[in-house]
C-alpha cells in the first residue's frame, strides 16, 4: 500500500465535492488497485469485485460532500465504502462462485483438502507498513478477529464459529483491537 501521507485524500475528496472529476480520477489511480483487492478479498469473484469498485467510486463521487475530516481520514472513509459495498454484495446473494474441474474434483473427493493454517495465510499477505506493525502488536485473538472481519468480511457470528469463542468475546476483541489500532496509527 502507498504511504498515507504521500497523497492528500481529504483534499481530493473536497475537490470531488466541488465537482472536480480529475480529483476522482486521481483517487482512482492512487487507490483503485488496493480497493479492488479489498473487494476481491470479500466477494471472491473478480467481476463482482469490479462491480463493487465501480459502485463504490460512484458513491464516493456522489457523497464526497458528506465526508467529514473531523470524523476520520478520507482514505479510511473510501475503504469503508468499498468494504460495505462488498459486504452488501455478498449478503444480497450476488456473489458468484466459480470452480474449475480440478476444484470440483477436490470438493467431491473422499479426503477434502485441509483448511489452510490461518497464521500462514496472514503471513503471506503483502507488507502493510505501519498497519502491519500495529497488527503485530495485538494479541492473537484480537488480531484474528479484526482480520477475519475486515479482510474476509466475516460477521461476528461467523468469527465466533471459526474461533470456537463466545460471541460476546469476539465482539469485545474486535472493539478493543480496533481501538488499539487507532491508537497505534495515530
């Protein structure tokens, strides 16, 4: 991910609010591939992720005037819009699942493939700079809950089932984890 201070997202959003289409283009050029990655991670289908990204940028364009820098960073606001759009797409059932013949054979085999180790899966992610450092400071339950929620788009109930933990604990871990991340990134 690019350094957050290398580009003034807040100023670009203010320009969008004034009707500056070039500002929207700059935002897309700067964040588009990363936002597509967020959407793809949640919906797990390239075409749907591209639709989500398109809808999100239309939403960013039309709602730029509602962005309030005193409530958070413009970059985070944009990522939130993409995440919510992607989750809406999954919840509405518009998520398409495609599988090739090898995947279908593996699903039908007597011995299904083992689930990937979550620690290994998260270790394979691209370096996230400051966010990665802050995530590493969280204890394991908080970190896993935040990653399941924001990278996989899991609901609190799904996270509780995956971790075999009480729902209340999962909610508290996410809330405390996000608070710790905000403090670390500030």
